[in-house]
């Protein structure tokens, strides 16, 4: 039977029902508790992606060392191997990211589809957190609206891509004045070896039309940060533009090469040859701070970038 038209196969009994229930409860708790906390001290989140061994243990150790983190956003390739059946997820997450599995909010990457049918291992492992069959969803946290998208099927185009874009427009329209953080796998812009992907422009068009936003991506196994921009790559005010962060890898092999053609806008920060985790604190008025930590293959850690901003134009949070 040809099941390639189904983004997720029917989940098999895998003994992970407790995981689905726990994550479902966690989302509800975050929505209830996050707004009150976000208005004062802010909500702490961590961002990384492209997960694989042996680096997964070192990177996840860094996140474990930040118990204040409420949510961990994985920006795709939640396993980064040559195949992604359920057994590979279980092996990689045991003793690594599995230690805080209830805090994780995934989105799919191109390596997550490497099973038969595509994405079946991803959907089985993540359960309700996969949000199958669409594999895109949103939730509220600390006064922010967080949107997780499926860039793999967007890149393929067709009806599924069109349906997702219509959903995104509708979802954002319900939050006209709420600060937005969106995340997906393929970056639109990048100065690393694999560049950005022009097929991500429809996401940028929709998000930019809604208002200023933070966007988190993975795929290129680097850390990179851009100034606020419009979909044409032109710098604009922070209260209008999209600020893109490419954060990873979270265990897979880091990229050491910069793109040699100089195409596209230049980033404000580019760090190669290491694993990366971004720690963000979100405030309900649109303020945010970030500290990005690198981890080398030998376990050496360093802060490679830090800063703060406010999407609403209000005072920038202090302390970073």
C-alpha cells in the first residue's frame, strides 16, 4: 500500500502513552501558569535542534543545568540519523533529552521523515506532542504566542502546504496584539554551508504581515542571528521585523564551513564548529533576553552571544 500521502503513519502501540498524556498536561499547565509569571520575571525557554549521539548527552546536560527552563523548543531533526524509526528515538533520548521530555515541544525536520511511512517514527515517539497528522500547532506561554510549523511539507508544496499557510494566517489573526515566536526546521536566510531555503518565504510573508516576531530555525548545524528584517532581507525596525535565530546542533555533527558565495543578507552573529543551545527569557510585554551557549566536541562551554530586545518598543529587559 502506498502511504506516502500520509505525513504520519498510524501510531503503533509503543508503551509511550504516558509520554503523550504527560506532555498534554504540561501544555495546559504552561498556558495557565505562564501568563502570570511572564508579566513579572519572565518565562525561560531553551532552543536547539538536530539531535543525535554522541553530542546529545553533552548538550542536554547544559539544559538540565538550567532548571528554570519551562519549555524546550526543538527546531526539527529531533533525530538526525540516516533513519528515524521509533527505536532510534528511544535510543537517542535515553539518558539525554528524555530526562526533561515533558518540557519538549518538537517540530519535524527532514531527518524525522526517514521511516516507512514518512514521519511514522516521529509520530509514534512524540505521541500527542507531534500533533499528527498536521504536525503544526500553537500554544500560549508567558504572554507570548508560540507557533510550531512543519517546514518539510511546506517545502514540498501542494495542498498540504497551502492548508498549513491558511491555518497559520487564521491562527495569528486570533492574536492581533500578542508577541509571537515561531519555529520550524529550514531557515529562510543563512550564511552557513547549506544556505537558507527560499521555499520558506511564505512563512515569512504571513508572519511579517501579522507583526514583529522572533523566528527559530535549525538544519544548518550552526548558530546564527540576524537583525530584524522583512521578507526581502532588508533591515527594518525591531517593532516591524522578524528576527531569525538558527540554533543547533543539539548533538549532531557541527558545521564548520561558511557559505563561500556571500549571497543573501549577512548575519549579525555566526558561530561555527560547535553545538549550541539558546536560552531565552520571554516577557509578556514583548520583551526578551537571550544567551547562547556553545559546547565543543570535548565538552568545553562558552557564551557566544547574548542580548535583549522588545518587539513592542517598550523598555528592553535589563540584566543581559
